[in-house]
């Protein structure tokens, strides 16, 4: 599992950057054994800055969109 999408801030990662990192990981494991995920939960600690609801919804959507582009519809 590749925890490449941070839940620590609301800025979205670039799909191209995520795809490059997946390609790098695929040098060590077959791509069909990999998956994309957030690095952790959205409420890891009370002290962290809260993400807006829209930001929280955008992160999983980015993961799904990127995964579909990399691995296709399963």
C-alpha cells in the first residue's frame, strides 16, 4: 500500500507525481500488487489543522481517479 496522499494539508497532490511514484514502486513489486491510499486518517491528532469538508472529499476522489487511470476499472 502506497500512502502517497497526505491528510495533513488540503493541497491536492499532482496526479502526475502520484503516477511517477507508483511507477517507481513498480520497479520493486509488480504493479498489480500495489495500491494507492492516504498516508493516514483525517483526524490523526487534535493539534493538526483541520481540512475542510471539500478538501476531505477531494483527497479520496483523487485516489480513485488516479487508481482508475493507473490500474483501470476492476
